[in-house]
């Protein structure tokens, strides 16, 4: 296991598998943040993010959603 701060308020723990590949990222409380799976050739085939990434929208998208909103 490796512990990193990476400029974050909380530390993260990196967990490595027997082949020395990153398998999990945990927060400072031990909660799972990310999990990784690898194929037979060693390439990552799947990533599971326990916390979904934020939805980023452009100003145009926000403007369209406001225009489409019913009047209050």
C-alpha cells in the first residue's frame, strides 16, 4: 500500500495487486474510491469509480437548460 496526499485535503491509500498493478484507491477512512481490473495481457480493462465524477457542463448547456425550464 502507498499513501498519497496529491494536494488533496484528505489522504488516499493506493492498493497494489500481486503483479504490482494498482487495484484500489481508498480514502483516509478506508472507503473504496476506485477499483481497477486488468486483462490477461496486463492492460486495464475496467475502472469502477465508487463516487461518480461531477457532471461538467458548458455555459451553452446551462443556458439551454434554463431556457427550457418552465416559468415559476
